[in-house]
C-alpha cells in the first residue's frame, strides 16, 4: 500500500506543502477562475472573497486529507460542495461553469506547486494526479447533484406559481387573490392546436416520448420569445397560452398581432408540426371570456383548414358566424344539399372558388378538360338554382359552402 506521506514535492509531503500556503493557494485559484471563466469575472468582489473563497479553501482541505490518507471522501464530506453548487444554481450560473471551476482549481493547485517539483518526484506526481482524478470524479458528481436538485426545486416553485396565477385568471380572479402576484396590463390569450410530429406516428417509436420532446421545445420557444413569464396549460395536441402584454388590449397594434403569426411559425418549426391558434387580447378580468372565444376561433380555423398562424375574430368573421348554430346557417347549408354527396361536383366548386373563378386553372388542378369544368358548373346550377356567373348567387354560394363545412364538421 502506498505511503501517502511519501507523495513528496521538493522534499516535503504535498499535503503539508499545500496546507502551509493555503491562503496564497486560495488567492491563486480565485485569480485563475476570474481569468479563465468569464462568468466568475462578472461576480461581485465580495462574493469572490467570501463564499467562493470559502468553498475553494474547503475543497482544498478535503483534497489534502485525501493526499494524507489515500482515502477518498465520503458523501457526507462533500455536503459543502453540494450546498455551494445549489447557491450557484440559485444565482443563475450555468452548470458547465460551476463544474469547470473545480477543474480549473485542480489545475491551479498543481501549477502552484510545480516550481517545487524535483526530477525524483515523478512517482509522487503520478500518484497525486491519480488521487486528484478520483477526487474530481466524486466532487463533480456532488456538484451536479446539488445544482440540479436546486434547479428542480426552483422550477417546481416557479411552475407552481405560474399555474396558480393561470388558474386564478381563468376563474376570473384578480391579483389580490394571489399574494405577491403582479398581473400584466393585458394578455394575449391563445388557444393552440398542435399537430403530430412525424416521430409520433413512426412504428416502433414511443409516441409519448416524441410528444413530450415536442412539448418541451414548444415551452422553451414560448419563454424565449417573451420578456415576461408565459402562462401555459399544454398537452401534446394543444392547450392554452397567456402571453403578458404591457399595454391595454385596446392599444394592441397590427405589429403586435403580426408578431403572433411569427410566433406561430416559430412554434411550428421547433415542434416539427403545424400550429394553428385562435387569439384574443384581454385585460386580466376578461381572460375567462377570452379563453372561450380563443378556443372557438381555433376550432373555426381547423374546420376551414386554415394554414399555420394565429387567427383573430377579425380574420374569421364570416366563418365564425357561420359556425354558430342558427336557422340561417342551416338554411344556407341546405342550398348546397343537392350536390353535397356528389364526389365530382362539390370538389369542383371548391377548386373553382379557390382559383379565383379561373376555369383553366381549375381544370389543371383537377386534371380534367376545361369543358368538363363548364359541364359540372352547369350541373350545379341545375341542381341548386345557383349560378357562379351571377354576382348575387356567388355570395350565397360562398356562404353556403362555409355553412355546409361548419354543419358537416360540428353538426
């Protein structure tokens, strides 16, 4: 068994040499951290000379005991390391910088005593490096455990606070109902529909895992694009999002609404799936009604197969009105009832309207002769009494088609 008192640098046991110069060594390590890791260069001087210096000194003392005994520390001996890592997590230091600090510090310790090393000390250098490698393995594990535990606790507290605020707003509550809460001037209340990522439909792939990965990317992107905490209640196929806004809802600009379309495009990209949403701007007291309307707008956008985007009531006025059950809606839908089950006529009418009443483009899309398009449009006129060439009939046809879609999908 190795006699660790014989780990000698320059004629003196290494643990004695380092302990005799502990204050100077601590200052040397701090300088290396400040010079080598930008995040430590940004810490307050009092933190560097206080908490950081104490943890450096304690870590060095623990390693000196390893050098003296040849025995690695027990988990209880690393409690101060875990506690320090938790404080760094609370302060927002990135975990790679926290772990990196221990490696920088270890190298600094060897650099500190390197001038004392003699040619005959090679065996001692190798043994000291071996012990240091084992010590760093245990230490960085303790750092990661302390850091991640604190981050999970912080996330749990923050997540809980957000969910409480969201639930209170949806119930019509005010900030007085939530001690310490600060409500935004208004909120974009957004009801999302999230399509399936391709991985969710691949045989042999767990769709639950693929869906949760998609959801994590969505939440990250939502937080990244908002200056204030986003309130959300999401599942893998959709949900509700409240994005704080600094102005009253009446002051929301066209640029603000346009930014939501940009957001929908970004969310679709990170999700790898189409995102279609309904949105309403509302003051806190109006959130419950806004959530209901946003959900209805989302459903209307889906009924009419709208592309990726965020849709306001102003974007869907006709479609929204025609999805509301009424005698007028049912009557409009009945206008096209004679052709509703004809696989050639109704699709031709849809393509003809979508093409801007261009018969040749319609024929190309359907891969038929233009005369066939003319024949089908005449057949529609015969069966329904509505002619696409008559302006007043064209308005009725468009409204009837929207009403038919609404009654077919929603009943």
